[in-house]
């Protein structure tokens, strides 16, 4: 029996990806989605009125802003490079799956940003400072909002210290977080593009099919080596960010393996899994990471299909 395709098919995946963009983003999440979407629409051979209007509106929203600080230009510049690279890769290899194209676009964009900034520690320090200031301001605003909700009662000092320490960690990991949020934003933009231009909700594959080139494991190995050899230097920070970025991808791959072996997760199962993640996030992440790494050498899903 063939299931009928519903108009809402794929909205859950798009929503989850946009939530991931919100969760990891150190830049404006709407900017990260709307500019690549516009790049895809304007570079598409098929020019339809609704997608073009949506792309133009998206560019206006993304480029608007009365206060244009240095970080405003950095995040728009990065996103324009990212969106342009993804549109170019898509035009060159239109039949390739989304993830290889997105990872290639992310790598090219990263190399382009590195070339633009050069090896000057001062330039990187300026961007680091701007990102750290934005994160601290965001934490301060959130703490003030919580204080108001508590009728002016201040939060315990330990909570405030922990939150600011988390913001400091987030600042150190902002390249990895930018990479993850950019990847999630590209996926959201691609889904919107396929939905509006092609009229299909099949722009993104299911979680159970999530996988990537096994050779990328060497980025994880390189990150671990750099972090171990120089934990407190610039190389150590590069290694830490490689570990964070690839670790997240391998954890997602492990989640895909788990969904395949359990033959899917019901709506109630997703709710229970979300509750378990809130309580046991480090353990679930570590388990998914180990499963994802194991899949690199053992191809667990293929073995499961043979049994």
C-alpha cells in the first residue's frame, strides 16, 4: 500500500533544522537562512514569481537594520559568501545530495573567510571580541528578564557565574557553532527553495539516512591531536572546534543509526527522547557519538538490513 503524500510533509524536518540554527547560531538565524535562500532562488534557471518575490523580501529583511556595527557586516559578509558558494555548488552538481554540497560550500566559504582575514591575529581578535560582547550582552539581557519574572529577586550567584562561564565557552567554540548553525541554515534554505520552486516537500532526507563521507573521520582525529598537543594555544582552539563540529555530526549520524535499528520513532517516543535528553544530555550525546563513529568502520545500518 502506497502512502499518500501530504502537503505538510517535511515541515517537521524544516522546523527542527531551524531550531538547530537558533540553538547554535552566534549570528542572526534569519540572516543565515534568508540570504542563502535568496541566492538559490536568483541563481535558479526557473524563475517563478512567488519564489523570486520571497527571495527579494528575504534579502530586504536580512540586509535591513538601523544600527550597523562591525559584527553586522561580518555576519552578512559570511552569509553572502556561504549562500553564493552553496548556489554555485548546486549549479555545478545539481544531482548530488544536499549534505555533500553543503559541506563543500561550507569548506569553500571557510577557506574564503580565512583568506580574506589572513593570518593576522589582530583581525581574529577583533571578531572574537565582537562575538564575545554579543554573547555577554545576550546573557545579561536574559538574566535581567529572569530577574523581572522573579519580581526583582536576583538569581543565585552560582547560577550567574555558571551562565557567564557557559557564554565564555560558547565564545571559544563560536567557529564550530557557526559551522553547525550555517549547515542547519543551509538545510532550511534548501528545503524552502525546493518547496517553493519545485513544489515538493522532499528536499531533505530522513534522519535514518543521515551519513557523510567516511574520510571525514580524519578531521576528528586531527582535531583531537591538535587539542592534545597544544590545549592552551591557537592550534588547540582549532582542534577543539574541529572536535565540536565533527562530534556533533557524528552524534547525529549515530542518532540516524539508532532510528534505523529501532525502525523509527513514534511521536510519543520523540517526546520521551526529548525529556531524556534534557536530563541525560551528556550521556546520550556520548552514546550517539560512539555509535556514529562505529558506523564509519562497521556500516551498522547495512549489517542490520542483512539480518
